[in-house]
């Protein structure tokens, strides 16, 4: 009987590990003096459990398939016992096949992030129901992780998660805090969702697949020229979206995550490839022309490649 109970426990434990989608570290910090640190530890523990223990999709993820990233909340003010003002930073990472290299897919921040947190209260979330700014924001970025990861492995593979992001945005229109409404600015969660759910900018989905599955994942093979060409085609897909609307937050976030990596990838390319990628990147990211000029100044050495 005891062996049977142990077997059932281990089976349920292994199923639980198999199902969970994320391996995301949530960190809560503060520089506020004279505060009881217990509330921030409690917040961090609750959010880590919310992110990494909850079932977010209908799919089962193996340990090596879990999506890796980090969410950092730096609390700057505590106006009242349950009210907080913070900055939040979000990063998504993806391992590259047949290599030890990990590529950054998202590296973004929000300032003036206001939220409530009640210690020991249950964290509630439903995609079509708004409960509070903290859980809606965390869930939004987790589905953004799933969406970008899905797009990077198959064409339009993140579509269902981009739709869930839209559902979260729609439900959060009643939120009194900033970050969810179209009229506030063009760089918030509303516009992230809009960009990826708008068919006018569908080439951004192509870009994630071309860049990662057809590009980076092939860099470890001998056909590096083919992989680089697919990465260039991904940048052309971004360029098409840029020519539709140059101010898209989706483009800015792509560039923020990839600009340094693009420089490293093309440093070892033939001169004609260097010329065309510098020209393209100078169009879609003119404020960083000097960065891309480094590509042309480099020697054609494969040791400059970031994928090993």
C-alpha cells in the first residue's frame, strides 16, 4: 500500500513538472528605506508560484521545452499599505538548437507601474476578466512570451496567444492605471497587442520564424551562408512592416532585442552581405547607424559568429 501511495505521488509530481510551461524568475526589489522586507519577499514568492506553477496552455511541456525568462519589479514607492509604484523589466530568452547559445527575444521595461498587492490573498486571473493591474500585466507578458516563442518555431505559431493578449487588453480597459488604453501613448500593452493582431503588419510574424527557426537554429551547421540569408529575409519582413508604419512598438522591441546580435552575425559575412544588411538596418533603425557601420569595418572571420 505504501509503495502504491509513493508511486501515485511521484507520478502526479512528474506530470505536474511535465505540464508547466515556464521557467521564469520573478524578482521583487526595493530601495525604499524603513520598509518591512517581508511584504516584498511575500510578493516575490506569490508571483513566482503564480507564474511557474499555474497551467497557462492546453499543452504539455517537457523540462527542456520550458520557456525561460525573467520579470523584475523594482518598487520605488509605497503610497499605502497595499499600493505600490514600481518599474517592471521583462526579458524572454530562447535556446538556439545544436548550440550552447541563448538568444534574447524580448527585453522591455515599463515605468510608472502602479498596482495593489495584499499579502496572503489569492492571486486570481482569467483572460476575459479584469481583477487587478499586477496579475493582468504579468499574464499579458507571459502570453507574449508564449506568442513570440510560438512564432519562432512555426509560421504564425503564436496566433492563439496573441489573441489571448488582446482579450486581456480588452478586459483591462476598466483598469484605472496607465498601460492599457490606445490614447495614452503608442508604446504600451494596447499597442503591442494591436501590432501583432493587425493583419497589416503580418510580416512581423514571418520575421520571428525566419530569424530563429530558419536562421539562428541553422547557424550551428556548415550552411552558415544560408542561415545568414534567412536572417536577412527576416529583417526584410521587419522592413515591410516598417514601411507600413515606422513607429510600431513591435518593430522597436524586435530591434531592442536583436540589434547587437545582428551586428555579430554579419561581421563575418562577405562584403556584399555586409553592405545590404547595413543599408537595411540603417533604414529601419536610423538612430543606430554607427552601430551597424561596425559590420563593414570588421574582418571576415567566422570567429565573430555568435552561434557556437
